[in-house]
């Protein structure tokens, strides 16, 4: 990357963040009015003992975000990553990457066992009712992978009237793309229903340097929900949804190098899910709720990863091509049973059991070609394909209990425990090679030749308890002050324990002796929700150990997973909104994070790939106009530079900070303001920036969106 490129990379966080909240000004919804399920029961946000940010249905409806990652990008403590793609965004919470940030859809996890980047957010924003982001370890309530936090994506369900409808159509200037969605639902005599569908098609993005090839994507979704209230105490229901995407990724560096070629094609990344539930409420004076959930989910990814390189020197000419085609399927079966108890006037107890089974079936056809001419005589010629196949399972059983106890002097104590049992097993790991390898010593021909190039069959069991303890004080009106200690843990996935993976640069071997990662988090925070001010503030300190990293075991590009790292992360987050009057609303969201990573060899650094400061700050207005509402949002988005140190290469990569200027406006009109027209100009100064080194984010662009609801 040129220095100009580096000066801009940190802006990548901007584009997604822009798209997410870059809707229009809205009436501020007070925290005291927001109901969440972050604590596994419905609570007012002021009563939740954890740091929680909520994206409401109105914010999602008015956003031009193309994916969930862009929706989440302005949440304090959340950072977006991109893997060289506009259509595939991942997020990390408080410096923890996507592997350590649990993704849930309606409380049920999205698993990943064969990826170098973590679980993907495989759901379209048009099918989402709200998103709850829990920041900090939540392993007691939600289990493994929740070291950084939890993203619970809650889909649209029924409605409040017998028939409701909403639809939208929008244009996104980032990739000259169109998006459409429609949703129909209602509630008729206890029968709740919902049908929703959406489609997006976006071309290559236009950066300030021009179009970046291989960044187009398409996605479509379809969902249905049906439930029936037999009476005021008992409800049963089901839901089904499918999300399908076609995504391309590229690298700007490779595009500028005529001797090298790189691309990733994901013609299919599809998630299908069917879920059932039954719920009983107010069954006795002490048993307030019982809920059973069961689901089947299939995650199917087809991917091609191509890397071609040519090197020409006076001494030799060399051409190397690796071309891998993967077909990965992860099928998840899950069930859970939760019982909520009211034990006297002062104690609320949540107990539960969870079971999940992830089945991985994956095949990879890895082609490798190398031709090298050294001097006038020596020739190396390699041309073969390795067909790999792996199959395995991860079975998780967990029991948990969480208690809330009201104490004197307006204090509430929250405490809980979860015990988790995980069995990981790889039952098949085979590889056959076809082709040839020619050297001066002779030629080796491969004809369905077995090679040790897929992984190691094996089995492992892990079990671990985790705990949390917290207090809330509500002695001041519209205010809650919280303090909490919580533990997090993460069990290694099948890839890290057993597989051999050659995608993503180099070859990484699994390690069956890996231990679970673990962490301890300490946090103090406060929320205030008054007439003119809404604020949420948190200070946190997280200690993590046994982090899974990689170490070089052979040459420069062969690695093995090991428990090598520690991390100390501390920082603060603030969301602040002022209501000067009914028309003017200045606001600011920011986070400050410092993260120190330590390796087993004694090396330590604060260059851990996390920006020290990120913020969005601006002014919203909301005024009546021609029997409608005209809203505006003028804002800046900023982030400081982030540096990432690699202990294996002893190099530091820098992505510079940024500040972007943006403007959004909307007009809401018609009966009950049911129609709206949104218009945005984003990255007005046309700044060059990116989340990562491989891809830039869009330059100056215009978005518009028309929507209606009935």
C-alpha cells in the first residue's frame, strides 16, 4: 500500500457506520421506554445490569445499510471488518474479533467451524425488528464465544393490527445498487403471522481512486412467522427463513500489480432455518414463564480462492498459482428449555438447559501449480490437485441459573452460573492427490494418492463453569448505576483443533491439545433517561488468557494453532443525546479502547488492531412541514489510526485515522406519517479510507430510499 492508501484506511469504519445510522433525525426514544431481552427476560433498559446498545425497528427501517455489519458500525465499542468485500461485513466488540463475539438470530447461534475470519452475519436488515448488542462477556447467559459480547438479531414477528404492511425501495450509490423489501403481518384473534422478502444487487464500489473490481454482491431473503395464542397463558409458533448471497472480494494491491492476481468468489453462502417454540406464562404464583425452543439450521458456503504470483529475476523465473474451491456445510440442531421463577417478592430466578449439535461436512479441491526455471538447465514443474474431505461434530450441553435479588436502599444484585460440556470430534479427514511433481531428481506422479493434508481424526471433551456478579442502584429517578464482574470463555472450534487449512495465506495445522480461552471482565456504568438528556456511560477492564493464536512450525508459511496469547483491554464508552427542544437534538457516541496483547515469548504490544478512539457526533432536527415531518441529520464520524503487530513476521501494519462529513434528510408524510422519502450524501469530502489493507470503502455518494407502511 502507498502512504496515501495507509493514510486513509481507517475510514473504512466510516462507510459502514455511515450507512448504518445515516438515516434521518428521529424522535429520541428514551432508555426508560426501551424493552430488551438481553438478560433472557423482558426488561426495561434501565434495569439491565450489562452494557447494552439497541437498534430499534424505526432506526433499521430508515437506514440505508446494506447489511447488518453496516447497521452496527456506529454502536460504541463495535468495529466493522470486511475481508475485502462490501457484501460480507463482520464485527468485533471491544477489540475481540468475530470468533469471540457471539452471533445469535432470535437467541440461537450462528456457528462457524471452517473459516479464517469467524461467523458471518447471514441475515438481511429488512427482516430484522431490532438488534441488541451486549458488550462484555455474557457467557453465563449465552455460553461459549461470548468473550467480547453478543449480537442478538431479533427478526420480525406478528403485528398489532389484523393486517399490517410495509415496503421500501432504495438506491445505494456505493455500488450503484438497488434494494427492495416487503413485509406483511398482523394479529387476528390470537393468530399472529408475518411474511417478509427482500432483494439487493450492488455493483463494484467506486472509491476516490476509481472502481474496485470484484467487490459486487447480491443477496436475497425470505421469511415467515406463525403463532397462535390458545389463551392468555399458552402460545405455540414456528418460523422459517432463508438468506442467500453471492459475494465477491478482491485486493487493491493485487489489482495494481501486473505480476500477481487475487480474488475470492463466493457464489453461494446460504443460511436456511426452521424453528419451533412453545411458551407458557403466569402458570403459578412462582412459575412465571416456561419456554421451549427447537431449531434446525443449515449454513452452506461455496467459495473459490485464487492467488497467482510471478517472479522474474536475472537468476530465475517463477510462476505459482494456488486455486482452491471449497464446499462447506454446517448443519446445526438445537433445543433449549428455560423456566423463570418468582421466589417471594424479592427474587427472580432464571434456569435453563441448552443443547446444540454442529455437524461439519466440507470438501476442498486445492490446485497447486509451480513452474520455475533456474539458469539454463534446472526446471521445477509442479501441477497437482489435492481433494480434501473432512467430517466432524461439536456437541454442546449446558445448564445455567441466574438470580436477581432486590436489596434494601434501592439496590439489586444479579448473580449466576453456567456449566458447559463440549464434545468435539473429527470422524473423517482424508485427502487424495492427482497430478505430478517434476524436479531435477525425477518426476513423481500422483494417481488418487493418499496424502496427510486434511487434518487429524480425533475427539476431545471440555467442561467449564463460568460466573457473574453484579449490582444496580436506582436511588435517583430515571437513573441506574451498575457494577459487574463477569467471566467469558470460548471452546476451540473444529478447525482449530483438528483441520489443516490452506486458505487465507499459508497453511495452518489444528492442535487437539488446545485449551478453552477465558476472560474476566470488570465494569462500572450508568444510564440516565430524562426529559432532555439520554445517556449511557461505561468503564471496563477485561483480562483474557489462553488466547488461540498461531506459531510458525516449518519455514515461513506453515503454522499451528496454540494457546499463546493474553490480552488486557480497558476503555470507556459513552452515548449522549440532548433534546434542546422538540426540534433540535445534538448527540455524540464515542468509545476509547486500549488493548495490550502479550505472547508466550515475552513480546507485548498495544498495536492490537483496534483504534484507540471512534466517534460519531452531530445534530438532528425534526420540524413539522406541510402536514408532515422534515428531519435532518448532519454529522461527523471519526476514528484514530490502528496498528496491528504480527509476531510471526515482526512487522506492523498501520491503517490511518479519518473524519468524514455526512448529511441525511427525510420527509415523513401521509396519514400517520406512514410514507417517507430519505436522501443522504455520505463522505461528502470524498475521503479515501478503508477498514483493512485489501479494500477501500466508497467515496462520495448519494443514497435515497422510499418507504411506506400501513
